[in-house]
């Protein structure tokens, strides 16, 4: 089985591409074959059309919080909601989120999905710092139009499968909250490089294999994981790890817990998809 892991940016370019780790997953071994840059949205869309079977982990929020969707009167299903967003200009979408935040009290300005709380991720409404809302705006409509089976938002039986990845939660398990990346060269430190080295070693460790249920070999790409100061290469591989974890559970809805909301989506990771966790219950407005 082919596995892809994609570290996403909302403005891909030659200097800051979407980074795609290409892997194989066979007999309990995830092998990193290489890493390639996707320098435009066209390149991203072409990647989604590669013949299956494959599973890809994409590092951006597939959905928005159900409460936001209900408050704004957007369609209550994933395809309808994403189509509504895709019909907006970038400026219109950002204005909607800014207006919502400005007219709501502290603590309700930026809402969270169930999966965000489980993963300790930022709100998918965030436009600054880590602008995941901009990633959602640019990537979710393209993902929808691709015809890929989007788990758990739109499972359609295709053998091209996308799951939501969040490498940050994987990294925290192995190096806690130590910083391992910085976009600006002057902010690079020996401590950040050491953290990348430790994280790359952890991915190939026995403890990792015990936690995720398979082993990982980075091969000749291992040094690139350490030397990339932005951490994009490492994040792409971590996204592939989460995709492989989901792939191993493809007959069990790719590991998604029964209570996850298909409008919001869910992050593919055992720490987030524990079916007994209290943060997952029936979506709001549905019968238990």
C-alpha cells in the first residue's frame, strides 16, 4: 500500500512548497521512499489524482466546528459546508470569521472541534500565527472536488483515501513541547536541531512501534528530517505515520471512533481516536 504524508501551507511556492512524503506500507513496516515538493495548488490537485490504492495524511483541518456552522446557517453536511466556503472569496471567508470572533464574548471567539480538544490543537478558525483557517479555505474545496474518499467526512468507496493528520500531537508524545522548527534562519538553534534528531530517532524506535503497532524506516531520508530547519520534511513523515495507522484500520472505518462528527472530521491518531474517550459523543442535535 502506498502512503503519503503532506505538510500543508496555504500559499505553496518554490520557496515554501507543500511537502509530500512518499512511503510504502507492507507487513507492518512503513518505509519512507522519498520526499517531494508540491510547489502549487495545481501540483497538489494532480497528486490527489494519482491512481490508488493509497492513503494520505493531510495536515490541515478538514472541517469547521459544528457550532460555528450552525450559528452561520451554513449547510449541516460536510460537502454542502465546504461548497459554501468554496463559493466565497478569500476576503469574504476571512471577514466572516473575523466578524464572528468580534461579536462573541471571550472564550467563544474561536471555537473548537471535538478532535481539536482531544489533540490540544488550535481552533480551525485561526487566521493568524498558525493560519489553519486559511489552509481549510484553500485545501478543503480542492479535496472535495478531487473525488477522494475523505474519512470520516465523505467516505465514498474510492481507493484514494484522505485522513486528517496533525503531526504536532505525535511530536509532543516523544519530545513534549520542545520546539523543533523555525521558519527564520536566525531563529534556528542547536536545541531545535537536537529536538529534530531526537524525534527522527523516536520514529524508528521500539517504543514507537509498540505505540503505533508498526515499525518505521526513514532510510536515506532520515538526515533530511534532521537538516530541514523548518521541520516541514519531518512533519510530512509524521503525517504519513498517522496515515499508516489509519490504513492499518481501514476495515474499522480507518480507526475513527463511532461518535466522531462527519461534519467536523477527526484526526487520525490513537490518542485522538480512542473510542472510549469522553470527548467523543453523538454530534450536537442528534439522538444518542
